[in-house]
C-alpha cells in the first residue's frame, strides 16, 4: 500500500515517474493526487470544438467524421487527414506517413484526442495528436465505464503526458492508496459537512456525480485556505511573542519640532493611521504593519513621523526602496520636509537634528564609505537605500525601525536580511501605493496589521483620463503633443511614458508587461525623446530618463525636472512610484495596453499633485472591445484605486497575486482563488482563529502541525509579482 508521501516510482515504475517529474516536478503520490481535473466530460456529451483556442494543449472527446489519405505530389510520403466533430463544429487531425492509422480511425468511432491546437490555411488542427479510442462493443456505455467512468476528468496536460495518461496514473495511485490521515480536525470537517481527505481525493478524480466532485473540490479548497490562514496567524502570534524596544513618543524631541514646522494639516485619515503607528511603536513587541494608500494619499509623511519617533528614542530607521530613482526621490522629499532638522553637525542645525543619508549600489567609493560610517556610528538617524542596504558591509548602531516602500517588490527573505542588522527585532512598516483587495490582504498580508489611507490631501486637482486610439484617429497623437505644448506654455510640465528603453528589445528591467494587443513598433525612450525634441516638441526642454542611465545622470535629470529646468520627461516606469513634482499636469502613456490596470493608475498618480487639473492620455492601437482596450477604458472611467485593483486582480493569473511559487509541484495553493473564494477564506479564517485560541501550539493536532510546517516551507520566499 502507498501513502501520500510514497515515491511515485514505487507505484508507477521509474519510467513513468521520471516523465511526471520532468513535466510537472512531481515526485510523490500526494503531488500527483493534488493534480486536479480542470473539468469533466460527461459520457454522451462531446467536446465544444468551437471553443478551442490556438496554442492550447487540449484533450477533446469527439467522433470521427471522415478520414482520407493523400500522397504528396512533389516529394515522397503521404498525409492522413482525419476530421472529427462534436456534432456542431469540426477539427482536423493530421498524420504524416502514418496511413495505417486510417484502419483505426473509422467514421463513427469515438475517442479522446490530445494535442496542441494549431492553424493551417485558416483551419484549426491537431498535428500528430495522441489519441485513445473508446472500445467498440454492443454495450458502449459499459465499455466507457471500464475505460474512464461516466465522467472523464480533463487534466492540465502536456504533449508527452496527455490527460488520459495522467488519469491512468492517478487511477493506479488511488488503487494503491492506504487510508489517508486527515490533518484537519474532525469537528471542523463535520461542521461544514465536508468529506474526509481520503474521500475528497478519490472523488475529485473519480466522481460518481458532479455534485460529489464539487463538494470534494470545495473541501480541498478549504484545506488550502485554512492552512494559509493558520500559517499567517501563527506568524502574527510569533511576532507578538518577540521582544522589541518600545519607542513611545517623546515630548520636546525632533518629532515635535517637525510637527511644529509642517506647512499643512494632516488629513483625518493620516491622523488615524498615525495614532495606530504610534501605539504600535510604544509596545515592547515589534510593530508589523502594512500601510496601503491611494497614489498621493500622504503615506511618506506618516512613515517619516514614525522614523522621527524612533530617532527621538535614540534609535535609527532604514527606508528600503526598490529603485535608485525612488530612493533618491525619498532623500529629496524627506530632507525637504525636515529642513534644518536634517542638518545635524551643521551651523544652522537645531539641537535635536539628525542626519539623513543615502546608500545605493551605484554610488562612488567615497560616497558609500561616508554613508556606511554615518549608519554604523548612529550619526545618521535615517538611512535611505535600495537593495544595497542588505549588503553584509552595512551596519547600524541601533536599528529600531524598517520602512519598506512598495512591499510587493521585495521578498520575505530580503526583508528578513535587513531585520538581521538589528540587535533586537526592529519595528516594521511596509507601504504600498497599490490598493489591495480585502481577500488579498487576508491571504497575502494576513500576518500584518493593516492601515488604509483612502482620502487625498486637500487641494489635490482632479485628473481626466482619455483613451486615444491612433489607428482609429491618427491625428489625435499630434493633438496629444499639442496639449503638452499648451500645458508647458502655461508654465506646467509633462511626462511621456514608454514601455521600452531602446528599440528592438523584448523586455527590460524597468517594465512590468501584461499581455495585450499593442502596436507593431513599440515606442522606446531612446528613440522617442530625440524625435520629440527635434519634432513635435521642438523648443521645449525634453530629457530622457530610464533605469540604465548612470546614477548621477538619473539624479541630475530628476533634480532638473523637479526644479523646472526640464519641461518634459520621457521615461520608462522608473517614475511609477514616489516621484512628486506638483507642477506636472499632463501625462502621455505610449503603448498603454502594455501595462496593467494598477500600473497605469500608479503612473497616472504622478500628475494632479498640485493645484492644476491633470490630464492623462492613454495611447494605443488596441481594437475596440478587445481585453486590452477594455482594460484601458476601465482606467479612464475611474480614479478609485481600490475599484481598479479588483479589476486588475480579475484579469491576472492567480500566481501573480499570491506569488511566484503559487503554482508548481510543491505549492499548496492549487485551487484557491482570492476573489472567487472570498466567503470560503472568511470561513477558514474564523476556524483557524478558533482553533489557535484553544490550542495555540497545535499540540493536540500533530498531523496538522506537520502540514503547517510544509506550508511554511513553501511560503519562505513568497512574494507578490507585479503583473
């Protein structure tokens, strides 16, 4: 007999086990039994051939309509063409130099046919498909029953391992399977009326009816949600059990001085979140908080106040940013807000001032040495940097707070590497300007306390967004450049965003592509900037900006733009987050269909940050009603980042949402879908909370503890991919 932890080779033999490992990475019986059917074909209902898409690996149930062999005129050999039908549509199967197959593939025979859908001369076809014919006989239903049962499971498959071969392997594993120990407490299973784990694994692959299959799928989806919630709550409990230095607000310090000189009043939302952060910092266990807020909602000032509170306590704060442009922008905006409070050691500095320093990978040796000394000595109360902060040579005198900007661009391991530079576990504040739907917050950030900023600071101007299709209205692109000239003439500035640095590239590091229709000739920064400077925007001060420029040139360009020494910045998405130039009033995004919904919203947030109304033009050649065009129309119709984040999530692969390891042989997340399964996640969260309340260490549920350890191992490098 076999268990879920038995090697596949012990049940299926070495050859088949190697094929499953090579194709899917599966090694254990449990891996294969968690390879779930995508759907079921019901005996008597042939596949919907009309729904097949070019490029899909498919398995279809169909009937042979015709078969004919013809010899090639110009060369040796022959081709057998078999046409199969579902009664409505037809599909060609082609076999080269295999005329003998015509004896098997007789008109009227039914079978399973698997392969990759291609198109030849305008017709869809499967070239050299694998197939399994349903046995002939008077009692066809009985023959089918013995072959695959009433319901034929259709699995994610490959050319070498078609669906029915996977089904045969699973059938052998189920036949050899000993009783499975159920890790989920029986009282929870009984409360929801779920089958046992053994029953669910058998019935999802070999269902007696579709209702049983659906109940089994529900049980297995619940397992994923429950284990994930259990993991996140366990992490949260462990975090609260750690010791940290309490950093309560101190009267008469740098934070009070900062508040006194702040030229604006915090919004109600900022005050509320500030109170949450201050309460966290005053406790003797580490703060572990996620601050999400609309583009331009004022997260930076909240983070800065937290950092200054830590400086008041004698500690230091590190701000980790994903790009050098963003790190430099943070340095600029923070020192500007602090004024002389950032001038410690200078003649004009107040007594309670500190130093703010920058650490990036492209600094000169002298700049880096100075920054390292300032951090190690404690002279710099605030250290801003990129991944360079994670380097072994970076030391802190007393690291009390880590602020991570744009959390989704950093893995847990990177965050932990920075935590390791503190003598005692530091407080942690992670920020994102990408609004997070509630279920994603529960499934990805469930170990963090959540603060949300929805309102924008007073005085922010409205932004109008239009989709401009240059195929339908070619003259409108020229009008876009005219609008920039008009804004510049009024003293304002503009961004022009391109998805590539240079022509002819398939992709580059500044870009986060989302599949969609786009122009044949993708616009690049290096081509567009000089073209505009000598053509449509001649006489306007135009400058390029992208991630491959030397650090000094990037900083100089951004500084020049901020100082209004540049009118138009032609850039990649390096300006997506953190760049704050209130005078910028217009943005033109070229090939806008190459960006995701949330990314377009992020980019658009760079304008309308002052008193002048913002105008965003989304340039595209995507045809009307195409998914890419609908995506752009959604962005144009709403400035609500939370609404747009849900649309974005609906259009993305689940692996993009839950992390790169969400799919794969060893991932525990095969069925869970964060939008579709919102109610189930709520249910699982409540059950996990109740169980941990009774048994925090799970000592009475050893098998559940084992499964939780597997999930924890799977989650170690979990991160959110921007899609």
